[in-house]
């Protein structure tokens, strides 16, 4: 198979004949002239001074080039836009309408344009409440430093303390509500007293407190429905400190006799009174020492007391009885006994119980002893009744 071999031998003289190195100067470049290569001076390129800009009148924004170094700029038309504010008025804007502007008015949108008008809520600073408020208005009281909001709860409208409502509950003596400025020290003087007001049935745990103080010794009570009031402590103290034989006869050995020298020592209310048993018959037990208590109020009473007695020469028992009486009818409240013991011995009988008084009857305190030649004796007795509830 035959092969062709190319002659790759290139002589320097052949290259030199084309690139003409003999004519080259420093910094020249090889350039093709169209028929051969030649060395020419290197060009500097394009300078900024080779370009220019021409500006047209405002219109549709555009930038063009003519391929000869000239740019043409057409700026946008901004005649319908706000490009600056110098001495213009707000009302000069096409969508703003200002009509007789007044102090305190605001700019608000009515759906088509911005217009001036009153704020939906006004703020007033004064010592008295505004005369014609609207729901949501605010009022800062210069008198007590409290901010109020005019509030409609659906049924009525009123000023309601906002922010610091606690201040409204205090006042310095002799000043308006909330005036704390005059309370300047911790001294216990009248001018520095602070009064808590507004304690009604809805202001403190649903309890209604008295509007004024009670008298000395009274207590605070409730009616069970949230109303508190002051009342006197109902009590009565009665008894006898006189030693007295318990008279009896052999024919009537077991009848009752009232306490000797009976008296009411102290009582409250003052309507409680001592009465005298009018019967003079032995069978009714009122021969010598009548006495009873009337007008004791109804209610639950705590009864405490004692009676000191002396047994007879036979050492028989001596009894002490509290009873209610209505006419000749007798109703025992409670009774106690010394029991039998040594002849002529002394015994002290203490007692304490709850007396539920439901009917207005007289109350008697009496002693009882079996007949003996040397009678038993009542030495001393004392009874205190304190009402616990009505």
C-alpha cells in the first residue's frame, strides 16, 4: 500500500519572508493587511471623550446609541407625580379635602378621600368631667390625677376610672375623692386620716358595711344576707348574795321557793326587768321571797353560773332549778343537785349550758330542799346569760 509523506520542514527564511521581522519596531503588533502580514503601531482603544449624551424632552423613558459615539436619553414624564414639597398645602393633594380645620381634628379616610374631622375619641384634661361625652372619650381629672373612660355598658353610660382606679377609693379628710397630695406624713393627726369609701354590697366580698361607727362595746353582726350592722351584746347577770334558810313545813316538805334577796345586778338591753311573784300561798312557792326576770329577748343564750348551798342537819340533798313560768304553769329549763352528804355541809354547784329561748315567759331561779328541823340554806348564787344569736 502506497503512503504519502508530507514535507514538514519549514525554514526560518520562509517565515521571515511573511512576517517581515526586519521592519518591526518596539511595541508594534503583527497585523494582516489583506494580502500579507506587517508590523504596525498598537492603537490605544476607545476613550470616554469619544462618547457624548444628548437629552430629549420628557416623554417615554428611553436610552439609545447611534454606533458613532452618541447616546440619546429620553427622561420619563413625572408631571402627574409629587416630586417635592416646598410651600404646598395638604389640601392641594387631589385626594385630600380640608374644610375649615379646627384644633384637635384629625385626618381620616371617608371611603373616597381624606377629610378633616373630630377624632372618634376625645381626650379632655380638666377639673370637671366633660359635659357632652361620647362612648370611648377619655378624661384626665386634674383634681385627683385619675384617668376616666366614658363607658356604655349597654344599659347606661358613666365615667369609669382607668389606669389607677385604686386612687379613687381614697381621700384625704376634708378634700375631694382621691386627693392624696395633702397626705404628706405618717403622723397620727386628723389631717392625715385616709377614709376608705364605697364599701357597698357590691364592692367588698358582697358585704354591705355600716355607713357609720357603732357605740363603745358593740359588735358587728350579719343578717345572713350580706348586710352587716352594729348591735349590743345581750346579757344579764342576776343572783343573790344573801344567806337564807329554805323555809318549809312538815306538811309541804318539797315545795319550791324563789331565791332570797333576788336582784338583777347588770343587764342589757335595759328592757329586762325584775318582777315580784304576787302569790302568798305556800302551795305556789312564793311565801317570802318572790322574784323573776321579765322581757329577756328570744334567741340562743349561753348560761353560766353557780349556787352555793348548805345541807340540812340530816345531810339531805339541795337542788337548784331554772324554770320558765307563765301564770301558774311551770317549764323547767334545767336543774342541778348537791346530792346527799354530811350534815350541815357546804356544797358549790357550778353549771353551764345552752338555753334556746323560743317563748317569752318569765325566768325563775329557785332552790329546793327536804324539810328538816335545821333547814338547808341558800348561801350565794350568780347566773350570767349571754345571747349568742337571735
